[in-house]
C-alpha cells in the first residue's frame, strides 16, 4: 500500500517541512512587522486588514489563512455577507505576539530569525575557515549583550524563563527559607525579579557585564525592588561575585566561560554551606529526537568555539567540583530550545 493510501507521511516529509518552515517564518515575520496581531485583537475580515495596512486584498486573505493554519489566528465559523471569514488573534498570539501584552516576545522572535538567517549565510565560511569572517571585539560583545538584555533576553525572560525558573525553585525545599540570591549572568533581571516576588524574604544580586547589569538595574527600579535586589556589573570569569548565597540561579551562561571547572568551583565557593545552585543549560543528547530540539539553535555557538556540553557532562563536572545531592531534569522548556536543569548543593561542612 502506498503512503498516500494509508495517509502516512512520506519519509521525506520532515525534510520538506524544514524547507516549508521558511515560508511560515516569513509569514510570521511580516505579520509582526504589520502589527497584525494587535489589529486582530477583535475579529476582522481580510479586506479590513488589507485596507488598514494598505495591502492587496486577496493576498492578505491568503496570508491570514496561512496564519490560521499555524494556529496564530482563529476564524469565526460563519462568513460575513461578503463571504469572508473574520479572523482574530488566537490565545497564543494574543499573549505573546500582541505588543500590548506584558508577555510580548515578537521583537525577540524577529531577532532570532534574523540572527539564525545571518548565521546560515556564514555557515559555509565557518565550515571552510573556522572563522565567521570578522573578529568581534570585547566592547562590541558587551554592547551586544546590553542590546540583548534590552530586547530579546528581556522579552524571553518575561515570556518564558522567569516562569520556568519560578516553578523550578518553588519545588526546592530550600527556597522558602532562602534569603540571599545570586542570578549569575542574569541579563535584564526578570528571573531574579520573579524569584523575589515568589519569596518575600529574598534579597540578592543580578550579576552581569556592566552594560547588561545597567539594564537589570533599570528593571529592578521600575518594579520598585531596589531595597531587595541590586544589579552588579563585572566579568564573572575573573571578578568577585560575592559569597554567602543561599541560592544561585545560573542559566545559559556557562557556554561563555573559558574554563568551566574553574567557574563551577567559584560558584560553589560563593554558596554558603548548604546553599543550592540551579544550573539550566542546553546539553547535547545522543538520541536524535532529543538532539534535534537543541542542536539547530546551538550550532552557531558551537561553530564559534563555545562550549555546549554533552548529556551528563555538566552533571559530572558539578559532581567533580564537590556539589552534592544532585538532581537532574532534562528537556525543560526554555526560550528557543529546551535545557537540562541541574540542582546541586554545597555540603554543610
Ligand atoms: C544567554 S544570556 C542568559 C541570560 C539569562 N541567564 C537567561 O537565562 O535569560 C547570557 C548572559 O551571560 C552574560 N555574560 C556573558 N559573559 C559574561 C561574563 N564574562 N561576565 C558576566 N556576565 C556574562 C551576558 O551578558 C548575558 O546576560
């Protein structure tokens, strides 16, 4: 029996889907650029969308139908007198793709698409010469992290990371009595802000490069938390980031340190005895289905010589620097790709 008779997919369908995803990505990019999801916070036919955005009516209808197939739009069952469906933003689009929502992450999504495509354009060169084409200076890296803290990391922390962090720490028996927090490489600070709002005794530090820490400081002040949280700037690979912490949160940071073991030793030393580290980083699985969720996003970092550990490697590293009572959770949802969350304790003595 052929594939078409059984309804099963052809074995090549996943690879055709990869090429087709590029059309969906452009459709979503254009919809964001046209601010379609805010416009469709109430139901409208394609002709009204076309009129408000000065677009071709029929092609607008085709675009909206594609967005509907992507479950970003809903459409009302009955067509109107002109035979058109009226479209409106789905719950997902309303929450994450309408700029009026606090969880909006449309700019972050467009940034990710741009940088993935830019990386795609450099992949040949990286493969041939191992170089991306141009050297990046330390100051441009620092200002890139600052820009990231203002836009993409900010939006992704508010939409996803902060909630994931909160639900993870709420499961830790130590969290309720924790008083001192360090969010190491915390960027714009929304993780620390979420943890501080979940435990009113908690005070602490968002530590990041000075340019990114300045963004965290603004956010902490905007939230009125400056009595409990401060933002400190420095280079975590060589500067002091304090000590006596009950809880250290460290997510998607260790890819950027030159000496993993040395950094883990310094993190352990910064905990008070009995303190807890929550470490959330993508790792490379030996199972294709799990690896496929992580590898595309991290290929760019890996080709630029950054560290992405293999499954279990970070666990072993934590163990070998003396963390105890380790817990591990794999494929935890995180922006762009899932991470492995490792929880380790500094022994009491
Ligand atoms: C991928 S972001 C992760 C941000 C945040 N932890 C999260 O999960 O949303 C990496 C962060 O590490 C910070 N970072 C990178 N190198 C650093 C260094 N040497 N010292 C301090 N922070 C650094 C960056 O500025 C950035 O905020």
